[in-house]
C-alpha cells in the first residue's frame, strides 16, 4: 500500500485523506496496521452528503461502524463551517 498521512484513527481503523478537492474530499479506510483497505468515504451527490462505500468481502463490527458514522458527521460539520 502506498504511504499516506493518516488523517484520523480509531481503535481498529484509520482514515487516510487520499484526495483533497475544492468542494469534497476522498478518504480510504484501512486497518490500523495499513495492510488492508476496507472502503472509502466520498461525496454521494444524490444524497448531498458523504457516504461510506465498503469494498467487497469486508466485514465490520459495531465499534467500526460507529467510528465511520462519526467520521462522516464530523466531515459534514466541517464542510458546513467552510461554507460560512
């Protein structure tokens, strides 16, 4: 896996900013040891929000899902603040 700066981490996963855009960003979600990519968070225009796009054959327990949901909420709040 290519080296990137870890933007944020939780107990089991890390969120890595891979594309910083003018309006929206893209993050990869990886295992904490950076050996496996689990999915990505990116803008979903139809819903006008960031969404989680899990990769095939990945499994999540409740702590990871909560961390992913909280990350999305934080990024949406940051996006709203940038628009002010």
